C-alpha cells in the first residue's frame, strides 16, 4: 500500500515536471519575437527623439538668421542608441542606428549655411549643441554636460 502511494506521488511529480518543461519550451519560442518587438519599439522612440532634435536644430538656425551676429541657441539631443549628426552647408543630417543594425537618415534645411564645409559628431549619450552666427555663417559646437531626462 505504501509503495503504491509513493509511486502515485512520483508519477504526479514527473507529470508536473513534464508540463512545466513543455511550458518553458513553449515560452522560449517567443523570446526572439519579444526581442524584435522591443528593438523596433526602441528604434521608433529614438526616431521620434531624433526628429524632435532635427526640427529644433533647424528652427533655431532660422531664428538665428533673423537675430543676427553674436546670437546663439542651445539644442539638446537625447539619443537612446547611436546617432550621427552631420552639418554640411545649409543642411543637417541625423542618422539613427538601431541595435539590430537598421538605420534611418533625417535631413533638414538650415536657415544659415555652416561655417565648416562638413562637421560630423557621433552621439551615444545626451549632449547639447550650441549654434552661433558669426560673420553670417553658422558655427556649431557640441557640449556633453547635460543629463538625459
């Protein structure tokens, strides 16, 4: 009688372990899907941040054109992944890179042509850009002393 009772408990434990293992294996099938969804969501959020940065940068450059020599503006950037910021003549280009290798380029017109023929910055953390008009041309300097909100 005792042996039959212990055998029944062992069988129940074994069945429970098999069901638990099947459940873990089934959930393991969805890990790549969840990872992909998370990466796409972060990339979309980073694109929104980059669009806001590019729009602010462009708007400030047009405002500086009106304000004249000696005026300046500060534009913060808050990347979640890696960005490349390119200023070339009267254009701004922001490239956003995802962790999965995708990238997207955003371009904007600037109100004042850049003093440098081409200036490139690579960002992987919060930074700010100081835009200044000198002699009718735009100068851009990066500062890295800001905190991501």
